[in-house]
C-alpha cells in the first residue's frame, strides 16, 4: 500500500509542477519503505543539495497531497542517501510529528536569523518579528505583500517556526492547500473538522491569499474563520503579491479586514542586498562560489530569490558531477539558458533609455555622433550592455549606431572592459545599470 500510495501522490505532483523540475529533482528521491510509517513517509535524496531543494519547495505540497489521499495528517521526512537525517530536519522532528503538535508543516530552514535584511524588506522583517514575539497583541492581522520570490514565504515560515519554539499552536497553509482542504471537508460533509482545524490555533498563516479570488465559498469560510480568530485575539498572518485594495475578485469585507492591522511590503532588493542573499544561500548550502560569479548571478538573474537559489544549486551540482572547479565562465555556461530567458524582452532602445536617464543626458545624444567625454562613455556603456544583454551581434549593433563595421563595436567593448577591471566604482555603476535594465524587462 505504501509504495502504491507514494506512486499515486507523485503522479499528482508531476501534473502540477514543471516537468523539468520533476525529472531533475523529484525523480531522484527514493522511497524508504522500511523507515516509513502509516503517517510518515521517508525519502532518501542522493545529496544534500537535492534534499534542501525538494524540501524547501515541495515538502508542504507533498504532505498536503498525502493528506488528501489518506484523510489523515501526513509528515514528510527527507534524508541523504546513507539514511542520515539532515541537521535541520533533526532540529524540527518534534515539530513535524503530527501526533506531537497540531500544525501544518513549516520549513525549518526559514528563520529570522538567516533572513537577509536590507532597505527593501526591513519594515516587513521588523513587523514580522514583532508579531512572532507578541502574537495577537500587536499588528493583527499582518498583511505582507510583494512580487514573487522576494521573501514573503520565508518571513511567514519564520513567524511560525519562532512561535512553535515557544509552544504556540501554528497552522500554516498556502491558499491552494486551504482551498483543497475546504473542498475535501465539504465533499465529505465534515466541515466541523475543518472549522476545528483552522480555528483551534494561536497563529494562522495563509500564504498567497490572492488565489482566493473568485472562490466565493472559500472566501466565505475564511471570512468566518478570520472573525473567530480575531475575536479570540489569535494572530492572523497573510501574504499576497499585491496590497489588499488591488486584489481583484476578493470581497470588500475581506479586504477591509486585511487592513485592520498592518500592511508591510517587500520591494525589489538593491544590488548589495541581493549579493548578501546569494552569499548567505551559499553559506547555508555549503556552496563555494567566487565573488565574480556571485556578482554575475546578482546582476543577471533578476530578483526572484528562488530562481537565484536554483541557479546556485545547478552550478554546484554540475561542478560536482563533472569534478570541475567553479569559475565565472563555468557558471555562465551552466546557467546560460536561464539568463537567456531573462534577456529575451530586452532591446537596445530600453538600454539607451535607462542609461540616458541615469547619466542625465538625452537618448538622442547617445545615438548621435557627439564626442564629449560624458556622451562617449554613455554610448560605450550602452554598446557593452547591448552586447551582454541582447542577442544582437556586433555587426547589428554597429549598424544601429551607424558605425562603419563591427570593429568599432569591438573597440568600444575593449575600452569599457578595461575600465570595469581597473575602476571598482565604474564596475559597480555598470552592474547597477544592468540590474535596472533586467528589472524593467521582467
């Protein structure tokens, strides 16, 4: 029964996630039937990197799928191939035993200690930490919003992990899990169990609430759950990709309640924060990346931290399999397809617009034949970035600027490359411009 159940759950998961991720990571897992129990499934991963990747992204999802199949709470345990449990999993084994505490599975690797704080997320971080320390007393509810992959899920899990260590009962669910749970209980005519599950807690965490849009029944039951918890001074934490007022398909009475407490946004991180995040990810996953590779990832991979982490894992996995030292060129080759996807929407006009605005000159001056030092430098930066960020060849760039042939482009590229290598301040300026261009293209 165990192996057949796992097979059916994996088929469901396969239908819901990108096939490339399923083949690259999920298929690497081995079901350890000997160590598994009725309500706990144990999976062996070939290495720590795959273990961390799968646990971070799909532990909660797998648990929910098992629960839907068996009508009972189900925990997932990941171990490395030799059967030794990872340290973070050992630390959280008490939390993840469904018989020891009434909660949904949280990711133990998400904590306040390993969350990188910068200007883009400082307010949300401080608000989340305050709520975790004094649940139901201040900032209730707390509504955290921002683009995908910037740390909302990290913060909501950190709140839950912090509170559980202080013996609080925490319920965590993504909006999808909440909806599926509601449908399951409604179909089986056991809504009393649903209400008991989501109302008998100290803290309720709902991730990505924007997916409640258009789901009238779900919104109705969540509205009454919200009211009940709020009246009992229990903490409610909600995340979304946009502020309450801008979420379409959500009832006004729910939007109003989301605004009762505090609304905290997480914006796109500045370059320095992104570099710090990458360094922290490398430290946690024991990946040794050279500083030039870290800077390249920070300025070329966009702002989605999950995608950045995936790039780090891929680089390290390829280096390990090929027994090769990680260099900048090696890293570029490994993630070139990911970078290409990021650059597909960029054109030379976009680059000119951002560079001219940054340098306080007119776009037409960059495209002109003017030879003042400031304009020549700006033009060279545009040429360098056009060659780096777009599929344009040197002859096509030369044609765009009305140059005689590609040798003029090559000359400009050489000049900028020399400046980047010799002038740290100039290199940082070019990196920041590249970052702005990538943000605009997303």
